[in-house]
C-alpha cells in the first residue's frame, strides 16, 4: 500500500507535468534548507535523501570523529 505522501508526490508531479525525480529533488532541497535554518545545524555538512518508493526521508550529517569534541561538527569515539 502506498503512503499518502507518495500518492501526493505522484499527483503533484502529474498535475504540474513534471518528472517525478524533479519533484523529489525539490522536496529534498526544501527539507535541507529548512534543516539548515536551525541554528544547531547551520554550519554542518548535511544532505537529505528521499526514497520515492517508500517515502522514507533520511538526513545525513557529516561529522569528524575526535577524542575530545570541541564543537557540533565533531563526535566522540
């Protein structure tokens, strides 16, 4: 069974006569922009991936491993 999100995504692409990949990319970009607006994430290396088959959204944050983290861009061992 398709989720309501996937149905809406497909319907939007159809109504706007756009390839589904363009709509998925636009949603990923919008989520990334919203996430980066958060002051905690403002300076972090972030990417967003939307699986158009399942509707699952994954946010990736690249961090550096450090023995003694000094900022939000580092994570401890």
